[in-house]
């Protein structure tokens, strides 16, 4: 497998656009006693130009993830996605009750969804049929009180193929998240502050990726002070403790435990009824361990975000208005951050982006987002078990890739519960780097000695969706 493993593991899968936000997904719903249900089902036919994320470069060099042994594979697919969201009654439904003035002591909201993918094309592509799934639940105790509590859980099964196309060597994984929060809202909501603990586990299903299993503990706090009706100061800070499990010794590149720390301070608010600004700035450090080793490289730099937003219609007078996806808006922004990585200890990201959300008369929904990021990786080292002279030696000097992406989602709703939609997604990774493969023990790559970091992928879907 060689360096194919960490590169495939690091790729991200894209969920359907309406699954990313309940305000896209839900319709009028069904009331059953003190609860409301929002079932739905969607079917899409589509095209994927590069499901395996193979390199498109053809220059005469033998590479492990491209021509001639493993060329780019395109194909058609069918996606079927049933879903259901459930919750205690929302404010709109409670407003008509005789006891609407009484605040509930417990509220919850949750959801379940699954996506079955059927592929059409060569046998290696048809063998990729599988099911991804998501389940989430949020429980709030004493909501809208001076002191309350929150409990949250999330499970996600992600389908991630290997560039070789072998389903028995895929990187399908299960992510399990849990979170508990103490929520304080003194002074009638002018100030609110949260203190929380989170646990995240990433567990891979196939033996090829078991070395990348990891568990992360997180302690965090975030607060907001509304000093004007439409403006608020923001703060967030966190410390995470990321640890690879014992099988990490079998990874094909050197993996490092870490304690990433972040702290940011900023402001969010409406400048006018149509212009909003979000600005956050702070510091982040990776604290990879053990820091005494020369192979351990650290991220230690400024992090932050800046975003300007224009509302196509006047926004409500609230500091949270800029977060609503049902308000038509255009935004441009920039983010700087870092992430723990399976390829080296971390990578830094500087990304500029633009996005637009448009909602008209409850019928037309349009979402467009695109961005370009510079991803900076540190020096990469071979693991301890590599034979001399490779063990703990430099495999690749630090490098920077350019990642560009664009997503368009459009839906026309013929009624409150039926719509036709289309989705277009384009991603590309631009790099001058090719990582060595065959120097790593048991690489098992027949394609060549190098793994090329370039790829491009286009996806297009047309579907129908029923929802309540």
C-alpha cells in the first residue's frame, strides 16, 4: 500500500447538499403529540469523473496512481437517500398551544440518513457499491435558562475508496463523536458562554487503514457578548488530545500524537441592514509529540477568519442573522487554520472563498460556493520499522499544494414537499510533488515508484426529493 494509504485516508467525502443543513432538508413536518417528524427520500442519477481520485498526469513517468496501470476511471452512479429528522416541538408549533408561555425543561433534535450508491461501468467500479450513513442527536436540558446543559452525539460512516480500486483495501471509516456542555446565559441573553468536553473516535473497517485509528479528547469554551442588538463579540478556545492507537506502529509514514491548541477573539455583526462582517483572529499550535525528536515539526502561527456578507434582502436585527442559510446573501472570505494530518504531523491551510445562498418565495433554492486553498505540509519521514538507511530518514521535504473547489446546488420545489434538484461539484489538487513509494516496506504498488499528488474530479447529479 505504501504512501497510498495516508493519502487516501486524508481525502474527504461530500454529503448531499441538503443533508448539510436542516433548513434545506426539512419541510412542514408532521406533528405527533409533543414531537414533530420530518421524513424524506431522494433519488439521484449522476456522473463521477474520478471516483478513485487518481492522477491525471501523463508524462512518461511511471507513477503508482495513474497511467498506465491505474488510469483515471469515470462512470455513472445512482444514489438513493432516505432520511428522517425528529425533534420536540419547535417555537412555531408551540405558539398555538395554551401553555406556550411555559418553557420546556428538555428539548431534543436528531436525525438519521443513509445513502446507497450503485455504480455503472467496469467491474472494478461496480464493486464499489456501498452504503454511507449518519445519525445525530442533540439534547438540551433547561434551555433558555440562566444555566443549562447540552448533550450531543454523532455517528458517521464514510465510504472512501483506495486509488487501486480494490474494495478489500478501501478506507471506509466510522466516526463517533460525543459532547457535553455547560451553557450559561446570564442577563437575559446579552452574554452566553459554553464550556464543554468532546470525544471523537475514528475507526477504520479494513486492515489496510487500521494503523490510522485514533481517539481525540477535547476541552473547549466559547462565548458571545451582544453589546448592540445586531453586533456581538465572540471568543472560542480549545485544547485537543489526539492519540493514535497501538497499531500506529504499522503505518507507512511516521505518525505523531499531538495536542493542538487554538484561541480566537472576534466580532460578528450587521454594519447596515444589508452588510455584515465576521472577523476572528487568534493563535494556533500543533504541539506534536514527542517534541524532542528532530522529525517532529510543529505548527505555530496566527489563525483566523474574515468574511464580508451582503444580504439581497434586509436582514433581521440580530447578531446571529449572518448564519441563516435561508436569507439570500453573497459573501467573500478568507480562513487560516491548521489540521492534524495522516500525512506528516499536520498541514496548514490558507483559503479564500466566495459563496452565495438564494431563496425565492420558498420555491427556488440556490447555493454556490467556491474557494482556493494553499495547503502546506511539513517534512515527511519514514517510520521506525523501515530498513536502514530509510528508518526515521527524510522521505520528502516540506511542500505546498493548491486545492481548488466549487459546488453548485439548485432546487426547484413544486410544492411544500416535492422538489427537483441538480448538483455540480469540481475539485482539483495542483502539486509539483511526487512522493516515494517503493522505498517503504511492503508497499505492494505495481504502478511505479512515485505517488503523484495531482488529481481532478467532476461530479454532476440530477435528482428528485420528497420531504415533509
